[in-house]
């Protein structure tokens, strides 16, 4: 089950993640992003980034290293960038969701509510 966060509290959505963070756990989604290949990217507060095909089927799902409170950003080349609450910026391969690299940007909880921004030339 997925819960879409609309600013109000939903009784179906937990306030904190389950200890094991299973892929089927209820969650709150953040603002989605669209890739150049027209796949929809959904990120949830438990640290999962999911890619959906145009027909709504799951293309891939990847677990980051921490909770995610901000939306993903997509570079002109399709690379996906997402910031996790442990202070890391992750770059993901758009076709598979594989984490290409991860960079520690600061202490845990530092600026975790800000989404990455990608310039037209690919600068993050």
C-alpha cells in the first residue's frame, strides 16, 4: 500500500517506518519527478525510490541509505539524484535504479529537506 501525502494526516499512513523497512510497508510519498524516458519517479519517506512505467507497472525499486524527505531531480542525461537523511546525495542509473555513486554532503539531518537541483549543463 502506498499513501500519497497531501499535507493532512492519513490514518492509513504510519508516522514512523517499521524497523525492517520492508518494500511493502505503508509510506508517504513526496512530489514525483518525470524522467526523459517518461517514467515516473516516486520517493518515499522510508528511503525507497521507485520508477513506474507509463502503464503504471513497477520498473524498479531501490533502497537508499536513509529516509528521504525531498523530491528527486533528473539531469538532462537521465541520471537521477536524490538526497537521503543520512547526509548523502545519491546518483542513480535511470534504467535500473542502481546507485552509481553516493557522496556524503554533511552530517546526518543536514539540509535533508531540500531537493537537489540540476542545471541544463548537468551541474548539481
